[in-house]
């Protein structure tokens, strides 16, 4: 009998927030983009995760 590895990816609705200081809206947007990328790469648990409603999934 063969052994198979099943990887399950799922998309949970999650949200988090961060604070930035900026002198203008344009500066806030410019600072928010890299800050959001760092937050998405972080392995910390987001502030809110909706466990009841998964939206999509995949099995590969």
C-alpha cells in the first residue's frame, strides 16, 4: 500500500490592525503597504479569526 501526503489549505476570515504615524494620507498609504506585508508574513495569531465561516478550501 502506498503512503500519500495530503496538504490542506483553507482560507479563514481573519483581521488584524496596526498603528502608523504619518503627516498626510499619501504618507500613511506609503507606510501602510510595507507594514501590512510585514504583518502578513508574521507568524503571530491575528487579532480576530472567524472560525465559523470558512470561505474556500483546497486539497492538494
